[in-house]
C-alpha cells in the first residue's frame, strides 16, 4: 500500500531564533540611565563585524569634504574619516575600505583637522598647526604618511584650492601660502606666495578673537587659472551697509611661473547694479564661476561672473633696486608693452611715506614703436604705477626701465 501524502502542507521557510533584549534601567552599580547616555550594538558575520546604531560619524557636522580617489574624506575632530571605495553611504567597519586616521605631530598640542587638498596624487591633510601628505590605498591599513610640515596650517577650509597638481593654496594664521613641490624628489615645501598681501590679511585677522571663525572662501577661476580668495573683515557686517565703505576684500592671484609673473589684485565685491555683497561660497559649473552672497538688501543671491566690466585698474610694482640697493640710479626713460589706454607714473623717493609720483606719460600701444617715455629722476630704488584711463579692455605685458648707475652711498 502506498501513500501520496494527500492533504500535506507546502514547505515553510525557516527563521532563526528571535530573542527579546531588554536594556535594564540600572547598571551593576545601581545607577540609573540619564539623558545623554548611549549604548552600542555590534555583531559579527562571516564578512566581519557589523555596527548598528551610532557609528564613527556620530554627532559631527563636517565643515569640509573632499572627493578624492573614489572616496569622500571629512574632518572629524582630531581625526579624519573616509567612506568605502565607491560608496559614499558606507562609513562603518562593515563597509570595505571605510575607516579613520588620526594624524599626529611632535610639535605640541594636537590640532583638529580643518580640510584637505590634492597634492601630487596624494592627500594633503590640513590642521591649524601642521599639514601632512598621505599616500592612500584601497586598504586603510596601508595608508602611509609621506611628509609632515609643522607650523604650516590652515584656518579656513574653504580656502584650500589646488592649482594643477603642484600647488595647493590655503589661508593660515600668517596669511596665504602654498604647498609646493620642491624638486624632482616631489617633496613639498612652504612657499609664501601671498607675501604682497599677507600684511593686510594679518591686520584683518587680528580683529578676530578666534581667527578660525573667519568665513573666508576661495575658488580657482577656470578660464585664467587664477586663485580668488575673499577675506572678510571682522568689523564689516554680513549684510553690507550701502553708506559705509567695506574693508573686506577679494584678492586674486595671477601666477605664471614660466614667464616669472606673480601678482595680486584687490577687488571690492560689487554686483552689476553697484550693490555691495558678501560672498559665502564659490563654485564652478560649466566653466563659469558662481558665488552665493548676501547683498545690501539682506537677501541671498547667486552671482555669476561673466567677464570684465567698467572697473578701472591700477598695477603697481614694489620698490625695486636692480639688485644694488646701495647704488644711486639716474633714471632715463621707460618702455611699456601692452594694449588699451594707460597712464604711467613713477617715483624714486624711497623714504617718503606718501609717494610723490612723477607723471611719465600715456600709451595705447607698445612704446617701442613710438619711442621711449622720458623720465628723469635720481635715487637708490624705483617704483612704477600703471592705471587704465577708461572702461575698454587693457593688457599690461612688460615694462623696461632705463637708468645709469651712479655712486655708491
């Protein structure tokens, strides 16, 4: 006799044991739970441990982030965290490649991580007091610290910007500086590229009780590769007062080392309607610079940089000595190369606080074609100033100063 199990039931998928877990109101010492107490749950799988609930990023609000080499990096106090490879949602131990690193220095108290830059294919990690260069890896245990630069730091994460792969600029306690490659060894050095403007920036920083609270921001303009940095003055309100001159400035770096040009320009932030505004963030989208800022009317606007306007420009050289500061020079003439309408002034009165300028002349095309611009003066140092005279486009390419050497003083 056979039985075909008529009336049987379909198979039921099995489930593991379910257990109820109670977190007691008292610990072993009889103390009760209070507001703010927390607990942590973890369990292990064949793929490793798994964390539940609050993890490594608990309670932090990162003020900076960098997408680099298929990961996101964020500051987290005195450490920095990074996500899993190719997964910006995975930050815990169960996410392959996610972890954290605590950069340390032998120079005094440890500083909080401020932000990051990309340098020579490596990760540049900035604190206020030191900067470190790390070689990253898919395996967090294989991260290697390649170099540490003490007393070279950053106070504003939004000012860290890379120009190519050889320069990373940032704002520190002493002003703007650059993390720059030294030679074929690829070792980094500190370059004080901001020297012409750093005295003014330090004056602005001195007005802050805590310079790390400064809301400075920057961008690299893609069409010219110029570094822009907005430095707010502590005495200026976030909403500009139309009746009061602002002290906050936008500094622009023109850096072209192959032709030996390093120059800073200074601008006030004014829109096309002649209203002042305070930038809070720069971004580049489709090759255009956009700026979020607060205008005189107290509203947030999105500003788009569209090119040159009617602003008049002034270019001024520092005091120069021709590498012979103790020799008197007798000025003869100037040659200027450029385009547009310019007026030229010069001075050799090095000791005067208020520079007495000598008017040399005007030009609208290279003076080599029309003859030299006569200039008669005498002194150990010389300075030249060139200013545009109208709103047309203008370019100042080079300047040649002719002089004779006189006696040594």
